[in-house]
C-alpha cells in the first residue's frame, strides 16, 4: 500500500520533475510573506501615524513595486521566482534545454513577471473594490440604475462563481499533476508557457561564475551608462530584499513550528508532569513525636524509656 501511494507523487516520466509537496511549498512561501509584512507595517503605522501612516495607506502599491523588482531580478538571473529559487527550482520552456543563468526568453520572462507580481496586485485591488461596493449596497437606498450599473451589479453577483471556477481549475490542475497527466501544477505556469524543474549542478556552477554586471567604459554613451547604473542599483536592491526575505522566511517558519499543534502538544506534555513530592528531611524526623517512641537501632517501640534516655 505504501509503495502504491508513494508512486502517485513520482508518476512523471521526467526525473527532474518536482514533487507536488515541493511546488505547493514554494507557492505558499510568498503568500506567507505578505501578511507578515502587512502586520509589521500596521504596527509601525499604529505607533507613529504621522511618519509611517503612508506605508499603511499605500502598502499594496509599495509591495507590488518591491515584488516586481525582486521577481524581475530572479527571473533574469536564475530563471526562477524568489520562492522557486529558495527551493532550488527553475523555470524552463517546453524544450527544457535552456540553462538557468541565461534567463528566460523575453516572452516567457514578461508573462511570468506579470503573473507573479502584477496579477496578485490587481486581484487584491479588485477584492477591496468589490468589498467596499458590497458594503455600500447593504446600507444604500436602491435608485433607478443605468445599464452600466446593472452590468456592474451583475459582475458583483457572478464574481464569487468566477472565483469558485478558478479554484476548481487549480485543484484539477494539481490533481492531474499528481498523476503525471500534466507538466505544470498551476494554470499560471501553463499561461506563462513554462514548467518547473530541478536546478542542476551545472546551473549552480554557472550562476556562481556569472558576473554581476559589466564595468562602465568611456566609449559608452550617457544613456547606456545611466541604464547600467540603474540596473546595478535595482540589482543591489533586489539582492538586499532577497537576503531580508530569506531571513524573514526562516523566522516565519520557526514561528509556524513553534506555534504548531504538534509542538504545543509536546510542550504541554512536558509541562503537565505531576509535581514530585517534597523531600524528607532527617532532622525533622528526629524531632518528630513518632521518632521519639521508636528505638533508633531496632526500629521498634520503646518499652523502657529510662534506658534510652541515658
């Protein structure tokens, strides 16, 4: 039974195909980073609204810009997103022969960047607009509506079913990936025209030898120099974000383990041990009334107190 169950996760014909657990883990990585950053920004804005209030008000836009820079850097240099690079994965085309240090092709790169960074931002803004519109409809007076307003209300009514259909598509895609019937576990990868694969030893060696940037020469024009400086600055910012996120992800995983149910049950089992009895002191036994009536040698009751008192 165990061998047949394990076969479900290794049904792909290719040896470099990641398991369903790895791809789902890298999917959940970035989804855990944004709520943590949002909570940190909320604390800053609450402590000092005058200085950090704009971070809370424009959090979606700031996070989207940083996410675009981060994902663009990793897609260009490692052919993978931040979370995919964290788990040692890379994105390859249908042929799967392109090295990781060469990056993706232009069309695959921009499709991946849009689906990784811009589409989640648009989805978040749409969710907020729809939530605000629902609240207004609940507490507003119904007036005669125009055609556009009727279409908008029809979209509000159909949006939950659209989300349900999308979630069902994602689930079916993942189920087909488990049985090896599709090359991608997510419709977003299918739309980008790429699939996930393990990073090889040659890819790691090529990434280590890849230069971080080209030196400026006097023959370059001012526009080329400015573009090179901007690219270097953006790359440095992306590397800083990557390092900070790597440390933050490790801390988040530690917190998840610390507050997990398994760890809490272990802590409770250790702290719920019965309290040991108080130690017996010999000095208190010697002075107790019971000890005076017992012979210290044979441990029997005394019959002649005069002998023991001498």
